[in-house]
C-alpha cells in the first residue's frame, strides 16, 4: 500500500498506471488532514510527496507524519520540479527520507513501486498457504512463530520439486540425478554462506537444527579443549539447548558453568559479564535474541569482550535470523547456529557456522559415511570440513528447502521488513499494556518479535486454551527456559511471537481474545 500526496494530474496518472502494472494499491490524499488520517488508517509502506504542491502543504505534513511515533518509520520520498535547494533542504530537515528531481522520480517510479509492495504485508501473507486456514471456525491468527514459522509456497514447491525431479543421494553417485541433487545441496550451502556473510562455504555445516549445532560444538571443540576447573559462560536467558549440552560437558570434564545475570526488564548485565571473564573461562555461549523475552543482546560487544581474553564465542541465532540481518564476519563470532524451521524453512535442517580454522582443528562429531576420506580397520582419515561433520546421508531436501527460504527472504526488502516488524512490535506492546491485569515479561529497550506476558489470576495454559478457541495460536509454558522462569519468579508465561506476515488486525484479535479470557475468569 502506497499513499501519495500528489495533486499534479500528469503524475497522478503516471503513478496510477505504474501501480496498476505492479499490482500495488495506491491511495491519493487530497488535503493534509486527509493525508494524516489515511496514513494512520492504512499504515502505508511508502508515502510519496509532490514537494511543489501548494494544496498539500508538504513540509508541515511531513513534519506531522514524523512527529507521530507510530508513523515516523514510514518511508517518505519527495520529488521537486527543478533544483530548488532551499526546498530540498527544508524537506530533509522536516524528516523526508529521500528527495529526487521530478525527472529522476519519473524514471525510477517502477523501481520505487516495486520496492514498496516488497513490504506489503497482505501480499506477503498470500505467499503462505496455511494462513488461509480457519481454526475452530475462525480465521487462523498464528502467533507462535518463535516455536516454528510457517512456510511460503516457494519453499513447499522447492521441496516437492526436489523429490519429484532431483531425488538421489549426494556426493557419491556418478549418475545425473545424483549430480543434480549434489549441486542443489551444495548450492544451498552457498546460499547460507551469503546469507550469513561467511568467508567460505566450508564454514557452513548442515545439522538438524540449533540444538544439534550446539551439541556438536560442545562434544567436539568442548571435549577437545575444556578441562576440569575451566569455566563456560552462558546467560540467564538461555534456551535449554544452550544449557544442557554444556552441562553434559561439565559433567564429563569437571568444568563449570558461570551465568551472566539479567535485569528485571530482561537485559544482560554487561558489567557482570565482564567480571565473569578470566583465565579459567574457556568458552562463551549466548543467545542473540531471547525466545522467552525478545531481548536483542549486544552480541558484538559480548564477542569483543571475550576475544580480549582469547575466548571463543558461540551465538545462538535461533530467534535472530528471521528478524535481523546477521553478518558473522561483522559479529566476529566463532560459531553461529540456527534452525531452518524458524526461518520459514523446513524442520530437520539447521546450520552451524564455524570459523574455518576452528572447524579444521576440531575432531569429528559422529562417524559414518561421507565424513571420511579413507577407512581401514587400523585407521580412518577424516574428510575435510564441512563434510567431516556431516556423517551419513544428510537432509538433502531439507537443505534445498532452507536455500529456498533464504531466497524467498532475499526477495523481500529486509530493511523495510525490519521497519514493519519494529512497528508491529511497538503496536503490540502498546496494545497489550492497555489490557487490564496483563503484565509484559521482557521489556528490554532492544527487542525483536516476542510479546510475552502474564495475566493476574489466570494460568498461561488457560489463556492459550481459550485463545485457541478464537483461532489464535500462542505458546504457553516455560519456553524451554526454566532457569529464566525461576529468575523471573513465574512458573510460566504466555507468548505471542511475531513474524513478517503478522498484522495489526491479528494483534487486535489477540487483545479481544484476552478480554474474553479476563471476563471468563473475573
Ligand atoms: C533461542 C533458541 N535456541 C535454541 C532453540 C532450539 O531450536 P531447535 O529446537 O530448532 O533445535 C530454540 C527453539 O525454540 C530457541 O528459541
């Protein structure tokens, strides 16, 4: 949806025609008052201004838009009829994101509109067939994306095509189908490499998911390098899959866990983290985005502080990859793990990124086919990375599906997606904080995708069950973070977790459902 404050007839018809051609909805505002009312009601992905329009008072209208916190993130593009430096500067200082000459705007109109609908949520929703379902006779409101995300048709098609046209085992066959399957699997590795901005594709190991990635590092790197008396630093908001593998290692080696404490809002206490680092610390493993709180941790700083002591860092990116742009080289983390199913891809496939030098030096995780270069009964020579860590037939079609999920995400303007998600989270936070007897858990300044809460006098499971009757899927319980629940002093919370296809109307449905819960229990 695009909102245009343009009253020049020629441009109005040009925008109309270009929008129609691209299937983009466009609405024209005829007055400043109408413009702001439409912006509030329609939440457009983009607004276009004719800066020379007298009637639409562009400068004060933009200032009005930018002054409203809920509208300020909407992208604004203005055009001017000739180079009018003072007007351009005034538009910029009123908060306009981009100002273009009229001729350049006309030439780029197609591109501008193509970018706009790239974040039209209603269009995005059409890509996800499951979202058309009804549950208990009500339209499905899927707010359990932290547990797993839905899959776009492009992923489903890629997997069906994989089985229908390319299915064969990989790496070992000389026949055409095997070559095709091998290429598709290795292409998916390349797609993941570019997605994470890893330096080399051999730094991408396909695993079953985040859980297996962490276990792999604990059982290889950990067993090789961690000894009695050593310390492993985690945070108080870790998922069990980033606690238990390290605990197992501690039981095996005599090492011990140290835990970075958090504030009541759900933010890591960085000064306490620094105090935990010393010559005994041999590993740091922390979550980038908490699944139970939504907190975005300052992982770049965490890595940097650990590296000062020469300590490697693993980042659990399970909840981060679907919301944030991740650049492992910029983060400089040593390991990064995520699950395909939380990134709009299939279950049973995930990624362990590791710096090549570390992976090279690590012993294998499991033994079997494909992870060897030669075997005799006396001695086995292992394959090079990443194959050394991919024993047995891997999840070939899963990897292809994951590659398709990343391709799908790459077809969307990620900056716009982030802006949209940020706005949706702010809307949800505001809406939930207005519901009587509801308290949000996790109110960190930097958050992504999670609205966790408790309601006075109502167990989260009851909230979840009643909402289910309304067609609303949320998660309730300890979210595999029992130590965090203990820290928060609650046995469980209710959690609505958002993805790029969720809407404000779905948040409104959640709020209406919670009102029902409250009435039932009052
Ligand atoms: C932060 C975090 N880490 C790890 C995991 C485990 O992911 P998986 O079950 O896909 O291995 C999850 C799953 O919810 C998670 O949210």
